[in-house]
C-alpha cells in the first residue's frame, strides 16, 4: 500500500522524467530544418530509378536552390512520402505538384 510520501516521490520522479525527455528530445520540425535535402538524398530515400524521375528530382532541387520553390513544400512532401511503404517517389511527386499549385507554382 502506498502512503502519501511514497506516492509524492513516485509522482515527482515521473514528472521529472517526462520533463527531461521533453527537453532532451528534439522536435520534428527542428530535425527537418537540419536535414540535408540535396538531389542525392532525395533520390536514395525515395528510391528513384527511372531517368525521367531523376531529372524531376534535379529540377525540384534547382527550383528550391533558386528560391522559386519553398523548401517547406519539398520537406512536407518528402516526409509524407517517406512514410509510405511502396511508390514513395510517386507520392512525393504528386504531393509536391499539388502543394506547389496551391501556392501558384508550376512544377513539371
């Protein structure tokens, strides 16, 4: 049976562990900001094989480097597509085109 002192000690320990984990754990958006999104990373992570798909990735990276395509759109599409089991590149391409179209950006 727990007395009050033992209960308070366990509750404080649990709260301290939770706070420590929250401080130490890096938020997902901070990880995305430090992620290197170059052509090679995208090609390998999305399992790109066809030459036209590789050219699409190169165009996306060029647009992102030029500033015509926001990095946030590429990151959102990349993170979402990587969670898929199959056809990661197709999910990436379609979501990227749709998100860019919402901003008025044409990606071909």
